[in-house]
């Protein structure tokens, strides 16, 4: 089970990213633990300087962008290196 964290203070972009993550997880049929990290000090511990940020299993995979569900699905299920 993946742990997905949205890093942001709760702005419209953060909320849109959260909605897109939930949609991506639903399409993939993934069970995820979902968490919003809203405290600036906690966000900075991830090394995320631009919100919204997206962390999967504790690793920041995106910051400063509102990824769409397709982009998020690719991050949740990375394609094996060829």
C-alpha cells in the first residue's frame, strides 16, 4: 500500500492536486494511505520549497505543479526501465 502525501497549506491548487491523486488511485484500483501535510515546517522537512508538492512513500516526486490524474498514475506505477 502506497502512502501519498500532499504538501501544501490548503490552497486551491493543493486541493485540486489532492482530488487528482484520489482519482488516479481509484482508476488504478490502488489502496493508498492519503495524508495532507499543511504545516510549513513539516513541508520543509521534505525539502519541498514550492507547493503544491506530491510525495509517494515519503519521496517528493513533484513540486510546484498541479499534476493531472494521468501524470500521477505514471508516478504511482513507474514504467520499468527499458
